[in-house]
C-alpha cells in the first residue's frame, strides 16, 4: 500500500483487508473511509473545508485493476463516504461518473444516509475566510460595521466560538489565507499482482460551487493498469488535470521509467506549463504517488516542502508493506529556501 501522508491508518486498514484475502479495491476504499470519517482531516470527507458558500462538496474516484473498471463522483453534497459511492457507480451502473445533485440522489436510492458534512472547525475556517475578504474601501459585510469598536480580526471568531483554542483560531486564519487542496490517494498491490486505487477529497477550500478538481477524473486523480502500475495525486488539481498526471505516470512506467522518474517527469510537465516560472509555481503544491507492478514505488512533490515558521518541512508519503505503516520522504523537483 502507498498513500498520501495523511494515510498511515488508511494503509494499515487496507493491508489488514489484503491479509484477510480481500480485494485490492475493497482494501483501499476501506482504508480511505477511515480518513473520510475523521472530522480532524479537513481535506477529505466529513469536516472537509467547504466551498465559498460554506457547503462541503466532495469528489472521489476508484479504479479496479483486475476488471479494468472505474467509477467516480463529483461535487457530491451530504454524503460522507464518496470513495464507497464511486465504487457503487462502478459496480451498479452503466456509467463511470455521476456529478452533483444526481450523485446525491443516486446515493439516496441506495439508502446511503445523508448528513451535514460541515463541522464547527471547518465552519470557523470558512468564517475566517469570509471575514478576511475586503472591497476597495477595505470593508466586508461579514465583519462588524463601521460603528463597531476597533478589535483584532480574531475577536469576531472568539465571540462565536468562545471555547476555541488560540491554536485553532490561528489555524483558521492560516487556511483562510492559503486555501488548501489536501486529499487522500491510496494505491494497493497484492501478492498475486492485483492492483487498485482510489482518491477522495473535499477539494479546494472556498471553491466556486460545482468546481471539480482532479480527484474524480480517471487518468488525473488516479489511474491503474495492473500490467504496469498505478498512480495518483494530491494538491492543486487544476495543474494535474492539464497534464493527466496519473495516466502520464503509468504510461511513463510502461515505457520503462522507475516510479520516481515517472512521477518527476509529470512534475516537469507541470513546470513546463508555466515556462518554469518559479514565482507562479511557488504559489501551489502538488504531489504524485506511483506504485509499479513489481512493488517499486515513489512519492514525488513539486517542491521540497512547505515553509513553516522559517524552516522547510519536507513532503512525505505513507507506505505499508505488511508491517507497520511508515512515512517516507518524497523526491522533489524544485527547492524552496527557508
Ligand atoms: N487534488 C484535489 C483538488 O484539487 O481538488
């Protein structure tokens, strides 16, 4: 199993399913379901950061190596486990992709319970973002009016969430400033050479309602050809869609590249789309994960890491080869200085 860095538990669960003789797709779906259920992972499922209207919209895809089938859902509201829903689209329809209201109605038809996916934590981050927007006069209808006494921006959040810790409020302002595109991708290879993959996400925070990222796009967010390997992505989906990243990486492996070089080549294609302009490239992050049919694997990121409090924290990815899940370092294309 390999996955994005938020998938240590997902890889462990998926490995348990494989060890019990389960199917590779069932394994990765059960793995990422743990993350979709976790309100503290604000990039996936329940508690994911919402769109600009404060509504959580989820995207997911699955690909099953043994049958070469795929399924995906996009812009789904009120359904928590969208990787499972994408699997249902694959198994129980003659379609590959269902989006928006149709996806929620499809889930309803299968008796999947609906729920509000916005947690108080994510609502706080959304409110911090709403309150940070300014017009040309420096005003914002969502903050206290001109007649209000001067107060720190955090005071409004404190009023609504008096129990919130300083750390949580700082986090809310941080994600308001730099909308994250976290996601989980998880890829599996079993002992008989069967492979599957899934990617699930709440997408870009504060997106325009209906915006679809790379995660549900077969060939971008995930791709599996078990005669060659599998690949997936997290990070800014718009850039991945423009190079069909997961498919590109699998094709690179088909032509003999190691997963590391295959993923780095995909990142070079992204850099080329910006003519190598490091200022523009520096405004986003994107990571690829690649697993070859012989078990060779890699995680690769556009940048060496994120700058936090003056130092660069490197990107990692999760691996489980039968024992405990562990994090390994991603190789990278470009270097941010602290
Ligand atoms: N990679 C997740 C997204 O851009 O939606």
